[in-house]
């Protein structure tokens, strides 16, 4: 029920988006999505209970034209994404006890996100323009797995990543050349975590973790025909 709310999660490089379109009070049918993230092989689609999901938040954006050559953009997002009622009954419940996940925060859902961007334009004698851009993104801590047993590997601490770019625009407007570096800090952001089963030798769980892109350099040439 309620009006649709759109949330978009952007990775550390600012170029990979994962969007969800949920109502303010939404339900998950585990028969259609048995077990949820990382539990597909364990949850019983017949016995699984419906789950209630609450998603609410606020987005604030502001721009400040400091001079005719300088501009600062600021954005702040607050997200409160919680499973208010989520309960799993496992097929092999003599091995895996039933789990009550009610009240847990959704995965990959930091509560606070701050993005700050600074642009400076350098007019050139030939009529072209050179634009320097610096941006930094800060996100508070979040988890990448529902299961507490996955800690500390599931826990993503608060972090920030930054990027820098330099854009040359030709006077006739037919082409631009951009040089950039992303994730200047070369920080490994946790994205997802999957349990691959128990190692028969040391009898410990084996995990597969996906992380964000490392520090990346590049150049892009754009031409208009």
C-alpha cells in the first residue's frame, strides 16, 4: 500500500546503479523468491512466510554557483529500509534452525549518503573550455548479508571514495576529451557475499565476496556527427 518510492544505489565509482521500486509498505512472497539473498537452496518455498518490507527516506540536493567559473553541488540521502516481518523456515530445520529476521536492515542499504562535487571552468584563448571536476562520496556502515553468522565479512564500515576528471571541449562543440581517475583512495568496497559451503578439511565456511572497482584511470573521446 502507499505511493511508489524509488531508490537508487550507486557504486563507489558512481556509474553502476541498482534501482528498486517499492511501496512504502511492501511484501515479499518467499514462494517466488525462496530464501532471499544467499538462502535460495535452504528455504522451503511452501512453508516460507510472507515478509513485510518498509522503505522510507529523504533526498536533499543543492547547488551553489560560487563564481561564473566555479560551482559546488551537494546531496544528502537518508534511507531507512527495514524488513518489519520476515521469517524463514528451512527444509533441513534439524540442521539449520528457523530464523526470525524481523527488524533487520536491508542489505546494501547505508542510512546516510553524502556526495560533494566541485567544478571549475578554465576558458581557453581558442574558444574552447577546460573543466576540472572533483567529487567525493561518503556512506555510513551497512551489511551485505542478512545472516549474523557472516560477520565480520558481511560488515561494510563507513567509508568515502573520490574521483577526479579533466574535460576539454573543442570550440566547435563537435568533440570532447575526458581524462579521469576513479576511487582515488583505492578502497575495496564490499558489494555481496555468498557462502559456498563448509571446507571439509578445516570445517569452516568458505565465502565468495564481490568488491567494487579499484582505483581506475582512463580517457574518453566523444565525437558528435
